[in-house]
C-alpha cells in the first residue's frame, strides 16, 4: 500500500497509526515511563524475584526428603541452573540489556524492560509452571530439579542487569564532568 502525502504516520510503540487517528490521544499521560537505568533495574528485580521464588518452591519440596537425596537433587538442579544460565538466560539477558540501551527517548514505557514479543512466552511459562506444580504426576522432589535449574539460571542471569547499571552511572558521571567543564 502506497502512502500519499496527505497521510500522516505517527510512531507509537508497537503501533503505527495512519490519517492522524489517535493524534490527540492522551495515552502518554497514563503510560508508566522510566529512564533506561530504571528499565534495567526493573528487569533485574523481576528476573531475581522470579528466580528466587522458583528456588524457594523447590526448597520447600525438598524439605521432607532425606538429607542425602535432597543434597543430590539440589546438586543436579544447580548443574542444570548453570547450563540454563550459560546457554539460555545469559544470552537473553545480554540481548535485552543491549535492546534497552538502544531504545530512543529519555522516558520509555516501564513495560519495555522486556521485549514485547516475550510477554506471550512469559504467560506460557507461568501457565506451564502452574500446571506442573498442580497437576503433574512427577513427584515434587524431582520437579524441584527443574525449578532450581530455571530459578537459578534466572537469578544468576539477573546479576548481568545489576552489573550493567554501573555503565549508566559511569556515563552520567562523564556527562556531568563534561557539563562542568563547559
């Protein structure tokens, strides 16, 4: 479809509106906006929180198990967490940090801490987690391995977000020094 010169194109995150429709929308007033360092912080907190929650659930499932078996199951879960971290969540966290850094504008929608196309995946993962927890024939102590793996991988990957925050602090200190010299 070719656009003629009378059509206006207004870029709104995840939407392109034509013919000026929505031109006077006041949705921006309601949009929770944050700076890039806050987006990185929110992402880190979310990843840490979910990771710790999953590990906490696993911990509770391993309490009734004898100590020797619980240690073995935890160890297998930690090995799985390292594998998931290395090949799954670390690259995703690094890609997400780069994406946030490349966002244009001073204040960005708070929900942009995660890529928009990732939200359906999060819903599927939550539904799968609830299904496994409530309806799975797999005994909870064995399910704990998976929860430790995913939770541990998420938690360790969240540290990349916190580590990246110092880049924003270094940049703002450099910008401040440049302004003082001017």
